[in-house]
């Protein structure tokens, strides 16, 4: 999809998902799969669906354990940021507060993680809300009067778009399988920066 804009996206109207957009969470999942279970054949490129049970073919007990470990306190703090995310977010924080909406059940750990990767952003400028599920993000975003949301899950993007919020699909292996011609796809954080900061931009 291509969309021409005469103005950049206003950072005050923008919010972000975290896992898969800011946090390279699957990097830790893959490392744990290698270290704990010897599943050295698994890589992020094998994750062709958001539903990991569907695309990796692992036993439920193994999958549940890997997800639990990935999201626990120790390993959440080890998650690397997606390349470019800290730099662009730090720059955006100079013009507007940073708002994040995560499907995690609790926001506490991932907020601490954000504080760590964004040391030059005052803590009070970082606001994280946990929805508990992808579907529940909509009500939070509406309450914040957000107009644009960066998200890596196609189904969430379409749900938001139907409700009048413009989703920006952050490119990941798990959202390339299905056609997303109806969505604006972001290749990386530098592209997002170009769309948010300049005075004349083209989306798509």
C-alpha cells in the first residue's frame, strides 16, 4: 500500500507495540531454544506465523516453557532492542511523550527494560500500558486519542484499522506470509523516522 502525506505523522498521536517492534523478543526465545533444548535448527526466519505453536511444530510443554522463560524477569532484561529503536525513540522523545501499549499481562518488567534501553529519556516521558491481549489494545488507544500505532501482528493491525486507527505494520518474518497490501508496512526504524520527522513524506 502506498499513501501520500503532505505532513509528517504527529508524534503526539503515535504509539508503539513493544515485543517485535521495540524489543527483539524472539532473539531471546531462539537463544533459549538452542541452549535449553538443543533446538539449534530454529531461527527467527522459521517464525512464519504469529502463532508459534503453528509454525515451529514443538511440543506444547516445550513451547510453554520457552515462552515462560522468555517473558520472565531475568530474560526480559536480556532482550536486545530492535536495531535503531533506541536512537529513534530518544529523538522522538524530544518532541512528545513516548506511549507504548503491550499485550503483556503486566507492564512493570517491560517498563524497566525500556528505562534501560532509553537512558537519555526521562522516565516520566515513557508511558507503558498493558492490555493483557492484542484485542484489548483498541480501547486503550482510543482512550489516549492515538491515531497511529506501530504493530507487528497483522490481525491487530486490521482490527485497529477497522476502528479508525491507522496501523503501521512493522516488518517481521511472521507477518510476511499473508498478504498485507491493505496495510502500510514499515521496513525498519530509520524508515519510521523519515515518516514522522520530515515535512513532506511518502508512506509505503
